[in-house]
């Protein structure tokens, strides 16, 4: 399993990735500020090897979401919108075609990307792991507790 999280050190902006988490031991060092962050890699998974709570902050509330590259999705929509706007007067076929194509690419991407688990409290992300059926999709009410 891979863990990805923003360095909890407030003065540091690093995004830390470590893989496999199973071999992280009891801490992961930030490559930028060299703070060692405590991690409970083995204590946080159950006997079946499923994630039960966040190894980083011990929070037991986690959610599952599609591992969709959101920045790419947004960029695609903006680009398609701009092309569409620029060609609307001269060639409406291209203008609408571009929008349809962007929607289609978004849809295909959504279908092919895998799922990942994330922590409500610290937003750490966990990939390449089997999903715990007890973790549900993102819930705004739960999220607002944090
Ligand atoms: Zn750091
Ligand atoms: Zn957490």
C-alpha cells in the first residue's frame, strides 16, 4: 500500500509519499524538513490486511473515493470551454464537438481510474490497497466534524 500526505509540519509544504507502507516501521521522514512523523503501519490494519484507521493520525473515520486526477479534469473542462467559446461563431460543429469530446474523456477517465482510501481528519491518501467494505464514500457531514 502507498501512503501520500501533506507534511503535517506547518512551515513545510512537502507532499510525502511512501511505499510500501507496510515497511515504513514506526515513522516516516519528510524529505524536505526532515521531521520524522510517527506512523502506525501495522497497528492500523486488521487481520485481513484491510485499513481500519489512519496510520498517521489514528482517526477511524475514512472514506473511499475514485482516484480521479482532479486537476487534469478541471484543466480539461477549462480548455474545452475556451476552444468552444472561440469557435462558437465560426464553426458551431467544432464548438459543440469539443465539449462532447471533453465530457467523453472525463467519463472514460472516471470509469478506468481505481479507488483509494482517504482519512477525514488529516486527508492522508492510501493507494494500491484492498478496500475496507466498512469505508463508505465521502460524506460532507462527517467531514465537517474535522
Ligand atoms: Zn516536511
Ligand atoms: Zn489521518
